């Protein structure tokens, strides 16, 4: 079932073509990872999909409706975004997570018990119970990322977008965040679309991978099928060796740079 | 770190807000009682509360000090709020209506009406508003590059300020015979402000303050960045325009009454941020009250410091504000 659909997206920035003629259908309840080298347009595509950046041409529709024609508030009830760079906000954790309820409130409406339950749920999902009175600016990078994720899920989106969510985290926190995202997907059936740099993370944590190159989609599909040595060569310019961890039954790739 | 945590607790914020309100009240009363003629607390109560018409000081209090203090209080609240709103929306802690040229824009347009069409005084504030808005939009255009770049705001603001300032100087040169109290206009002074000026500024202040109170929630979200605000369903460009227009209205109404009074919008919001934190629900009322306190008390000092000479309140604000500006610059570059 098509859920979110990008059709014929083309985007220019200062006359430079960033994305050319991209069409793709996202299904409900799956985890998608967009991968590709620097400058391939993956972050731009993500921004366009989550209504942050209107494309030069083409449209994005959610359940058949053009997201750039719907009111921003309506969209914010179904779509939320965790940005790559999070602000060091001078605000308590609880206050920040509570702001995630904003799109669900009318202009003069106050938070009701149901809203507070959602906030509580978001806080417990992200294991922030002990930090709720802390100032966000005083938290570590990993904690801060969890707080912003909590705000994003307090919006109760049907689709959650994440733009390189692991960039500023150490390895344990990277895995923690990705596991959190996966559990959200499984428990609450939230569709996930994320941009990831680490190919092994993308392979481990996604149902579908979209590989991008030079502003277009190079290939897409299940991780096992599309991660071919041809793709590694042509998209990333690396040599990949597939290793299978027989204990956990997972594949991963050891990468070396292609000699020119 | 401890203060930061403490600052975000509700009790602390409530206490601070009450203290600032009391300070505003004290400064207001002080400005009424102190001056060339000292009015004792007893006389003060007698005249204002019991409305004793025969009291010898009634005229001084009722027709000179009270309107002057009210104008000072409104100007203080308006400029402080204008500064707070501009800092929030331009994401730059140094955005003060005076420094970035919003006041100069208002001043040029207001003054043009005053000297070229002196009979159209009721148009002064509306035109000053257009000037202030024009200056603000010009700053945006100059500092915009894929969103607002905080460091460019101040640079663009200095250019805009110089541009409108030169317009003001040109007007003063051409119409030197018609410009009365030019000096008082340039530095911002409360001398000889009375009931007519209260009538000019009051309606705009009420509109401006009401609008800022309605914007509290939006300000709390917009401070988290454009991307987050958009993600939470805000029409960021529209909200930004409304906030800027409110700030321009507040600044313009002040400028058209007291002239180019600087630094109130810089000092006051900062002290409030230090005392009470960044939550606009308490920060906004605190800023308005502290604005009242700072301007009325500065004016009182201006009146008594070199009595019988009177220093314009703008001189006092400049003397306090210059060093404060440098202090903020240093603090920023260290952190």
C-alpha cells in the first residue's frame, strides 16, 4: 500500500541541480534508510519529503494529498523530524518534550490528561524518566538526541524522519538510538525514513534501502538484495567484503577504498 | 550550572517576577516623589489616593510628574519588549531597536512628518511604524541567506542605522528652524512630556503589549530554530513577520514620543534572561516590568544628579548601555 509518495521531484539550489526527477513510493510501517556519498542529495530529499523544503518541481503526497498544500499544523500531526544538528535549548527536558504536543492543540487550548499521557509515554520510550527536570543544554550529546527524539514522537507521527541521527554520537549511543527507532517501528507501527552514513547500520536496521548517487536513486530494495559489489563500486567507490555473523545470523560489510 | 537549574524552577521564576514588579512599582513612585520639589510620601498619598485638590503640590504631581512618569514607563516597557522580540526573532542577543536601525527608521519617518507636515501630528506614529517596519525588512533582506544569519543581523543593522541616521541629519539641516529640541530627540529625553504624549503612546502600547502576550507560545517555539518550529506545524515566515511588526510598532510608538532612546531594548531583556531564564511566559512580563523600572529610575537620576540641570534619560541609558554592550560581546565570544 502506498503511503507517502514522491513524484518527479526535481530540485535546484542556485541553478545547481541537486535532485533530478525522483519518484518513489513508501509503504506504511516499514523502515527506510537513504544512503549515498556526500553531496548526492540525500539530505535534501529527506527535507523535501518531510515538508521542510518545497521542491522546485514535482510533489510529495501523503495518503493521496499533496503535503505542501495541506496546513503545516495538519502535517505536523502525521510527520515529525529529528534534525541532524539539535539545538542546545535552555529549557527543561519535560517542557521540550511537551512542546511536541503543539500541533495537536488549538490556539487557546491547553494540554489535557491525554496529552500528558502521550508526553509520559514519549519520555518512557526514550528512557528519560530520570532527566525530566534537567536543563536540555546541560545534557550529553546522546541524552540530548534522545530528548529531541522524545519530542518528535510526542507529536505521535505516522512517519518519523531522521536526518543522520547518529552523527554526533559514540558507538554505544548510536546503537541505542537505532534500537529505539526500531522498537518504535515495531511497537507503534511508525514508518521510519532516515538518512544514514554507516552502511552496516543501514543494513542491520532497515527493511528497505534507497541508494542515491548524483541526485538520483541508483537502486532500492531489501538490504540483502541490493548491497552488491557493483553498488559499492559505483556509488561509494569502495570495495566491500561481506561477512556473516553466524551466531546472530547478520551480514555486515568490511570496506576498503578503491585504488584508482 | 546550579543557577541554571534553579532558574528554571517555577518557584524561583514566580519570586523573581514579583520582585521585578515591585521594583517597577517602587521606581514609578520614586519618580513621582523625587525631583526639584520633594514630595513626601504623606503628600503623595494625599494627592493621588485621596485626590486632595487644594494641595499646593497637586499641579506638580498631577500635571508634570505623573504624565512624564507614565510616558517613561510606557516607553520603557515598549522598548524593552521590542528588544526582546527582535532578539528572539533575529536570533541575535545584540538586536536592540536602536542598534540595528529600527528606531532610526521610525525616527526618520516620524520626523519627516513633524517638520514637513507639522499639522498632521496624528500621522506621526503610524508613519514611524512604517519606517520601523521598513528598516526591519531591510535588515532581513541584507542578512538573509538560506535563513537568518545572526552575525549578519548586526552588520546589516549598523548599515541600516547609518542610512536612516543620515536621513535624520539631512532633515535637521534643511529644516533647522523647525526642529525644536533636536538634541533631546537624538538622545531620547522625557523633559516636558505631558498628557498629550501619554495619549499618543498609550493606544499603541496597549496594542503592542497585547500582541506580544499573544505571541508568547510562538516565541517559545521559534527559539528552538526554524526547522523545529516548522516541524511542529508553525508557519514560520508568517509568525516571524507578525513578531517583527509588533516589535516595530512598540519601537515606533516610543520613538515618536521620546526620540531615539537607546539601549533599553538591549539591557533589560538581558538582565531578565539572566534572572529568570528563557521561558517567554515569564520572561515577557518580567521584561516589560523591568523596562518600566529602568527607564523611570534613570529619568529620576537624570533629574536629580546635576540639579537644577536635567540630563536626558538617553544620556544615562547610553552611559549604562555602552559598557553593557561590550560586556555582552565579551561574554558571547568567551562561550
